[in-house]
C-alpha cells in the first residue's frame, strides 16, 4: 500500500511563505499525476496545483503566481512552495497521487496551513 506523508504546514502571517512536502513510499515515477489539494472549513476540497504526465503544472487561479509545485524524483517527494500567503489560503492541504494505470488513487493525511491576518 502506497503512503503519502505531508509535512511543512503551520501558522504563518499574511505575506509569509511555507513549503509543503509530500514524501511517497513508492517511486513517484509510478504515478501519472500528483498534486496538492486543499479543504477549508465548510468548503469542498479543491485542486491547488497538479502535475499530470510530462505536462506543465496546472494551478488554481487563486494561487497562480504565488504557489509553485515541484518534484524530486530521487527523493520521491513533491513540494508545494507557497509565497505571499493570504488568510484565504487557510485550509488542510492534501497530497494526491494517481497510479499510472489510472486504477488507484492515494491521499495523504493532510497538513494544516493557517494564515493569520
């Protein structure tokens, strides 16, 4: 069973930065798609940044220019660099991975990001 373990969340003031990490227990080359999602209280989970195949990353309009997703294949880790954070970025952030066959999808346990005004 593949495990995704997120880290790097925390409390930060508006305008600050955080970097989230998602460490996979399997080679990330196994996955066709990886990404970060978030869920704020009372809201649905939404995609923040995704990498699918060899395509350029996709970002939610609300984070474009502020967030950057990257991957380190040697460390089996995906990162989310978050700059210029806003209070509306407050949410639980989840790492997601989809097996290249498309038959399995994995989620991390989530990491809380809180941005104070």
